[in-house]
C-alpha cells in the first residue's frame, strides 16, 4: 500500500476526502482533538460522509499519515507540526 503524503479534499474517493478533512481540521487545532471531537468535526464538515467510514479513516489516520499526525496520549490526535 502506497502512503500518500497529501490527500485531496476534492478526490472522487470518499476515504481520501475524509483523510484530507481530518488533516485540515487537526491543522487548525494546535492542542489536538480527542477521538470523539475529531469524528464530530469531520461528520459536521460533510453530511454525506458515512459515520462508519469516518470512524475507519480516523482509526487508520496515524498508520496512513505518520508524517502528519501523532497521538501524544490515548485518544488524542495532533498534527505533527505542533509537536
């Protein structure tokens, strides 16, 4: 599986749009977001995103984008640029 460095928010692939949205949201929160907050913000950004797809994308966010996101503590997601 190839790791993409920049997901496209305008992609035809739903998961890529969700990942791009998640990274964009995390970039706006220097202190990071808890799991539930991140899920809520992603869902609020686009009502067409299926909740289980959002959940799956957030679950794999660290694995897919280790160069962009990290977890300083359990359940907290943070952009690497604020480490």
